[in-house]
């Protein structure tokens, strides 16, 4: 990005999204505390805080991890992806509250430094059932912290998209740590297996969604294009591409989006420069190809973001012969203007 | 216990150095390494402080590199 950064890039949609997150969290906490007080009158205030914030954070984490595959399975879920970072920071805030209250409650009231106490109070590393589950939660929280503090686009730009993406993929390791943290915690402190059942159901749901989404994308990538003419491959009939929309084709392991705009076809690289979003799953808004993930825009004829932004993607040659779309998979340098192909 | 205490002290010193670095960085350095930060709000500069405190060696390297290019 080249326009000046702001602390939080709020717009109307993001404000609505954030109000919905706040409303959901408030309602959840209210319901959790009310139900717990009805079921267990002896529950302490500290326990209520620790449990309500932890269950809410775990629930939000499941929603966050489900959004990606759900969007790949059905475009209707894309609005959830638009502001997922705010959902992530909200989840971290509740996880931090849980961690903070827990460290205070269980480790801060003695003579030992609470962080030292966290690691030395249970050293049963060779026992599965008695394993120090609190340390697992601490490391998960550390990963969420690193993700939350790098959630601004400034970090994406300055750590490089590859490093940023790698760092944020650690969410899956954090999730595994959270699952173990909850399961071992319940085994060591609870008789009721309901939390174990809920977290296992959540894990199975997430694994299934990821497998389904992966299988859908594999089918798209495995399609073979056999007809070739002077470097151009036949991809589809022209009428299959709707106006202001695209079709994605994977040729030589590169995904290319062929867009239809004002009765012409244009081809650009499918990967958004921002966070690798699938440009071909977006649409044309105000004359620009708009990424469905965070709204980054590119001009169809040259793959350049409109000024003052400076992102560029590769462009490709496309032609139409007898109503059939032919695509040349050799990319032009990022931001190269191409004439497109007129639909007759 | 000594091992964990030592690790925690090293981490605390590292973060303290990052916090000290963060002050001149958000005032001046951020605009040197990233043109998107020129004319940016104070809200933005405050919001990146936790990240600067952790990733300060990367940013220091970028700042030194950018200053070197500017001088030559």
C-alpha cells in the first residue's frame, strides 16, 4: 500500500462487523455467567471469569478457522472473511484475559515469580494425563500475541508477505496447543467430559471443512488443457464467463483469472498482492477487479492498483476465436497493459 | 528454576531494548522505512508499538539500510 496508514481502517461494513462481534461476545458472556450461576451456585467470581473468557476465546478460534474453508466452499461466507483480523484480535483479547486471570489466580499469590511458577509448579513432562497443560496454553497465547501485534498491514509490508503468512499459519499449531490445553485441563480438574466432547466435535468439524475445501481446489487445479495453438490453450466458451465476473484456470501450476468487463475479456494472475486472496473469486466494482478477501483493487487491462496504490499483478494474453476463449499462460511482467479480447 | 529465570530475564531485556527503540522509531524511523507511514496518524504509530517492541531487530536493520541508501 502507498496511501498513508491509519490505526484501524474502519468503513461502514467493518463497523457493522465489529458491532456484531461485540454484541455476540457480550451475549455469550451474559448467557455463560447466568447459566453457570444457575447450575452451580457455589462458583467463585474468579472461576466465572476464567471459564467464560476461555470458552469464548475457544469458540471464536473455531469460527476464525472455519471461515477460510467455508469461503472456499461457498462465496456466501465471504463477508465473514472481510474483517477476520478484528475477530482474531478479539479472540486474542479474551484469551489474554483468560491467561491473565489464570496466572494471577494460580501463580501470582506466592513468593515465586508468576511466570517462573507457571513452568515449575507442574513438571510431569513424562506423564500424558498429568502433563503441565498450563504451559501449552501459555505457548498458544504467545502465538496469538505475535499474530495480534502483526495484524496491521504495516507488518505485512515490512515483514514481507511470505514471512507474515508463515507467522500467521502458526495459528494451526496454536489451535493444537489449545485443544491439548483444554483436554488435559479437563482430565486433571473435571469429572464432566462435556468440554472434551465439545472440543473434539469442533476439531472434527474443522478438519472436515478443510478437507472438503482442499478437495474442491484440487479438482480445479487438476483440470487438463490439451488443445494448444501458438502457445494459447483453449479454456472455455466465452459465454461461460459472466459480466463483471471471472473464471479461474490453473495452467502449469499457476492460477489465472479471466475476467469479463465491458464486453471484453482480460486475464490476470489470480493471487492478490495483499494476502494472496483469489482475485478470480471477486468481481468488478467501479471498473476495478476487487479481491473478495479485503477489497484490494486492480485494473483489468494492466493489473495495476488504481493510484495512489502501487500493487501490481501479472497479466496474460487472451483471445476469442469462434466464441471460444484461448489463454496464453506465459505471464507478462506485473502491471503490463494488455489489449484484452473483444466478445462479438 | 535458574534456567527459566535466566530465559525470562533475557526476554525482559530484549523487550526493554525494543521498547526503548520503539520511541525514536515511531517518531522518525517508520516514515524512513515505509512511505505509507509518511503523514500517518498517531493512532497508527501507537498501534504498532507492541510489534516494534518484539520485531525491533528487523526494523532497525531496515532503518539502517534505508538511511545508508539515502546518504549514498
